[in-house]
C-alpha cells in the first residue's frame, strides 16, 4: 500500500474506525497507450445507524506511491431498497431534497435496482485528516436523516444481508 493509504488507515484506527482492507491491481493503458498497473485499496466497515439498522460502508482509494494526491470514493451502501416503484417519484423528491439541504459533501443515489446509497468523491493529500473527518461525518449525516427516510412509503430500510 502507498504511504497515503497507510496514513489514512492509521488515522482511521486512531479515530476508532476499523476497516477490512483488500488490494486490487489490474493492467490498464496510460495516456500514451503504454501498459501500466492500476491499484485500488478497498476499505470496508459497517455503521450501526440505530439499534435495528447496520449499513455497510466502504472507502475506495486509488493507491499510487508516485502521486502527491489520490482519488477516493466513500460509500454508505444498502441504506434502503425501493419496494414499490409507484412510490419512486415521492422517494426521488425526498432524495433530491436531502441532497440539496442536508447531505453536505455526500449525495444520496438510487441505483437502477432500487438500492439507496450515499456517496462522496474526493481527493486526499499527505494529511488524511479531512478525508477521515468526511467519512465520520457521513455517518452522522445518515443518522440525522434516517427518521425522514423512515417516513417514506415504498422504501424498506431493514438491514439486508444480501
């Protein structure tokens, strides 16, 4: 793992965030068409939103020792599942309201399969503090909006193990 990734993981542990890490490497072509390797580290954990709800979370880091900054993506997955497509317009209206007023750097997204998740894309340098803070803040955002999501018809917020 790169130094930036190692720093991120170390600071997360200092903030009592424990991740399961997996590394992936695959061949790609660079801008000039030369063969190169693309490395990603996927850090997985779970957030206990309330007594009945656990949300799987992941941070995907572009892992490269040669870069001063790396891209990352933070995901809070399987927040809910749309069970009634007739309610989709009302659900999307609420999602848009949350995105414009309450989600901060995060965006709620409904996948084509009806899965509701929350995502943030960012850039991290030598100091991982802003990225760790953003990840932790994402959990706070999710906890704050859960009651509003619970009021929506056609959205199942139970914890799914699939």
